[in-house]
C-alpha cells in the first residue's frame, strides 16, 4: 500500500505559528511491514521498542539491521505532523526521519541519516543532532517530548520544531532538493516509544 499526501499547491508564505502549520496537517500510519523485529506497535500510530513483533522476518520491506519503521504515506507538497516521544532510560535516544521509499533495509547504511536517501533528527536527553549521509550536526534547542516536522517538498524545505502547547521553537531547517516523495520514519531504541499525534481532527 502506498498513498500520496499532496496538499493543494500553496503560494503563501511559509507558516510561522502552530495554527498556520496545522493547516498542512496530514494523517500518517505506520507501515508494519517495514518494522524491525525489535519494533512493535499498539495501533497504526504508535510504535515502541520491544524485542519481538509478528511481521515475517524475511519480508522484503522489513528493516533487518536497525530498529526502525516507516510510514505508509509518500509525501509531496506541504505537509506537517507531530509526534510524542516517551523515554524510560537516560541513555535512550531515537530518530525522527524522512526517507525515500527505496532506502536500503539491510546493513549499516540502512540507518536513518547514514545515507543520501534520508534525513534524521536524533533526540536524546542531552539534546539533538541532525544526520544526513553520515554527517552529524549538533543542534541546540529546548528539549520537548513533542516534535513537529514541516515539509515543503517542492521548495526543498524540511524543518524540525520543539513543540510545547502552542509554542514552537525551530530546531533545524534543511534546505535541499528532493527528487522523490518522502516517507516519515522512526528509529526506536531501548525504552523508547513514539506516537503520531492526531492533528487533522483538531
């Protein structure tokens, strides 16, 4: 299953407030076929680190090296989504990513941010880090359990925000050229869970 989330072309300025970002909110669902064996799920919008799931190990879409999972949707146009993280251990970290659908599912290079096909924000108790093509860039900003992601595919913009109530703080902005639709994805490590927030019914 693959669907395209492509909001109607919009020539307005880039959104600045959470209310404006919410105009581009798009529903996301986890693609359970891609889940690593250590990523499990309670519903189509929540995943957590657990050392077993029921997706066949030999499924071709399944990540085999890193505890990662992709969403079903392939995004173009302007899109916005938020996720809520939970962490049980101080050493926990996790990744919030976008990736081309054909990212490798095997080997070291399949990790989000370790290749040219994905961009990832790593979140841990000490702060943030942006990863792309194995290059790591430290990012400063307020630590929050909720992270917002804004994608303007045609403009080549990918922005990550720390969200608290209706306040948004820009963590990092990527300016590049996207050549194909992008799939949101998550990397989960020991004690971590992530839930896609329901914004489209707000």
